[in-house]
């Protein structure tokens, strides 16, 4: 008579994948505690390849898992059955309890996980676009209105959203070259776009108008909000304020 025992049936790869899928989604269920998942994971390692049932006695689980007793195992079986993750047949005549893992909860939890992941990716992509748009605006010297957070064109004073390309307008492709801002006369913002020669000799008629904030010689008029009146300010104060519109001081103000 041969002493060789029959080899244990090898588990099919698709069955193993299904079991790991159930365990992965089970770990994301907020109704399952870490202790319950630890017990379920140990039971899953005794799953039979053909029947799908896992047999594990209470004495075996108590020996294998620290801080586990029969009362905790009874509560574990009750909670897992009510949560829809397992069904079991209690052992008789010295046999261990048999467990079958269920996948009824998997589709709903996977859908929730996918939605959470998509929202996180969309939020991350939007933050990246806003950050890149802010860097481009800073390179152009664009100021922003403190209430609307819209950009203020340094040349025309026109107000526009910072990320206007997101509002139903397809952004142009960057293929073939990088982003190259064009400014008047190939000059920088600080040297030509905002600085003007507003000395009393050049604008004698405005020499009597003083800045409303520091009482220095006013050089420009600015509008601090869409409906506010034009306010004369000096060149230094104009750099310190966010404004919706600016223009050289009118000769009639002299």
C-alpha cells in the first residue's frame, strides 16, 4: 500500500483573483473593523481550491491570532454575516467551522472607490492648471483683483478670468514650441508697460493735482472697483493698489 498522499488541488488563478478582490474591497468597507478583517484574512488562507469553502476551527484561529477568543469569534461571525461578506456552517463532531466568502458588496463599494478616485484626480488636475496659470500670469506681471480674483491686463486694464480656457474653450496645443509671451517693443512689464514720464514739465496742467493717499504729485487716475469714481494717485501708490481701470491724468484736472 502506497504511503503517498494525494496532492492538494491547485487553486485556479481566476479563483485566487476573485478572493483577493473580495478581500481588497472588504478592507475598504467602513463597517468592517481591523480585527474582523484580520480574522477573515487568516480564514481565507484555508480556502479549498475546488469548493471555495474555507474550514477553520475556533481553536486554530485562537492559536494563530493574538488577542482572539471564542467570544470574539462568535461576534465576528455575526457581524460578517449581517454585513453580507460571509456565510458559514458551524462545525460539528470536532470539525471546524466552514466559511464561504461572498462578493455581493463588491460592485457598490468599487463604484464608490472609483468615484472618489476620479474626484481626487479632477481636483488635482484643476489645482495644477491654476498653479501653472498663476506662474504664467506672474511672469507677465499680471495683477489680480482682490475680490473677483480676475486678472487685470497690465496694458489695457481689461479684466478677465485667470483660467478662462476652462470655461468651455479648448486650449491651444503646445506642440511645436513653448509658451512665449509677447509684450510691446519686446520690453518687460516694469520698464515700459506701466512707467510713464509724468513730470510737471511734460504735464504742466496736472502739476496741481495731488495723490489722494500720500499727497505727492498725481500722475494717473485709477478706478478701484467697476462703479467707483476715478481717483488721482501718484506712480508709487498706483503700484500698490489693485484697480480695474487706469489712465493718464486728464489735463482738465489741472
